[in-house]
C-alpha cells in the first residue's frame, strides 16, 4: 500500500528537515520513495540543495521550476502527478505553511481524495518556539487556515519544537504541553514527536502520556546552514 505524508506547517517549523528525514528513513527500509518540494514560499531552505544526497539514497526528488536558480517566482512542474500515478511505497510532500503554500496543494485535491483509505496523512508540523505557533490559539487558527486553502483535513500534528543548536529537552516538553491542549480542543491527534536522539531520549524518559506523543522519531540535522556564509553570498550577488 502506498503511504503518503503531506507536511504542512508555519515558517521555521522544520518541515523540510522532517520531509528529508522521513524520506531517507523510508528509503533505508527499502521503500521506493519520492520526495516532493511544494514549498512555493520559502526560497531559502530548499530540498533541491540536497539533491545529490537524495539521489545517493535512491530517492526521487521533484522541486518547483526554477528552484535555487535565483528566480523568486516559482511554478510547479508536471512531475508532481507522478506521486499519484506511479507505484511508490512512500511519498513525502513538503508544503509551504501560509495561504500561498497551502493553495498550491489544493490543486491536487482530487488526487488526494482518490487515494485508498489509510494511505494519506496530512500532518501539521509545529514548533512552538516560532512566533506564528507560539500560543494554542495561533496553532489552531493557522491549522484552520491551512485546511481551508489546501482543501484537505489535517489528520495529525507533529511536535517538532526546537531552537536549532540551542535545543534542550524543555523544548519538546513545552511543545508536548501546548499540543496536548490543542489536541483536546480540536480533536486532532499528536501523531509524531521528533527531535535529535539524545534530546528525544531524555524527554521520553520523563514518562509523559503516550497519547500526546504519538510515534517518537529520531532525526538527523541535514538542512543546517552557515548563516554568515549565506548572508555573505547574498551580498556578493547584489554587488555583481
């Protein structure tokens, strides 16, 4: 049976990192895997930049036209339809978290509807250390807007709360508490809790309610970037 994960979330939630990790873990299991970058908003953290790594893992990557070309206006390639018509075991969609990003997903609504029962997960990736997801009310509002624009029902949440290199177990703990309230108020379950293995192990050992943890998934930091070098490269481009 094909397993399709659609990752939606606010800017900075870690969607691209999780999409890449989920795809690589699936490929490591021997799954025929496709990874689709439908993020039409964020031109900074692009899965395309890890194209060689993805290719080495025998994962097919589909990205917006002109991604990483310096052109800010992106468009979706026809190859997106391959997610539905070809015989993949695992398909991962990385989707922009605002109205524009979710709307890009909406054009494939009928294709998602036609999937067999149990094949589709639509997951809201939440990092409460980001301003757009800093309160229960903000998470619920953003979730409702993403459902409206994508024309898809969110089936679960991922607690991916982190502060990059400054992350401690407190991040996952605080995310757990907030998503527990969101889940109780909306009925949307917490399906996954993700983080680096050492932080995840500490958090899990604290004995929290598994209902609000879901499946723990240890991830590697693959999308990390040298911000100073990136800013310097932008300055050079402007001067060129």
